[in-house]
């Protein structure tokens, strides 16, 4: 799936490349749980929800590179520690941060993804356009 995601991003990513590159890796009823504090927070359901999530990520991030990954799999659960380097589109700020994802796989497809962030506030702050002083 991560190789397909890299291919998807290389093909232009959200709004340019087809989600069909990623769809085979996700169950039709997949659920992605993102921290509410993030600009793309909430629960994204199904292939349509995943496609919308990737569009939202494209709106928020100018670049989002998975620099380093460690994988641990046990049965239907995989845990992936990813070091991310990203640049926020709204502010141009660059961040480096870890994400730990708990991924559930059934019948060869991802049914649930739960990412955990160390500091959602730093990520949300980097993505927010400052409000003018009153």
C-alpha cells in the first residue's frame, strides 16, 4: 500500500491521480480515524471517504514525505512507525514529526487505520493561517 501511495503521489496525487491506484488495498468499508484537532480530522469511511481524505491532505500539505518507516505485524494488526517531513501549504512551514499507525487487515485489505500523533497542536498550528490582530 505504501508503494502504491508513493506511485499515487508521483502521478500527481490528490486531484490529479486516480484513487484507483490505492483502492485495491482498502476494504470497501474501510475506516480511517484522524485526530479531530487536525485540519483533516474525523472519521473517513469507504473508498469515497478515503479519496476525499487524500484530497483534503493535498489541500493542507504542499509536500508530505514518509522519510523512514518501521513495520511490526502480528496477525490482523500491523503497526507502522513513520517519520514524516512535510510542508504546510497555507503557511509554508516545514515540520518533521512521527506518526504511529495501527492498521487492521482482513482478507488482504485494510479495514481500519488509526494514526497516533505525538503533537497534533504543532501540526495544526503549522497548517493554520494566522488570524489578523483585532
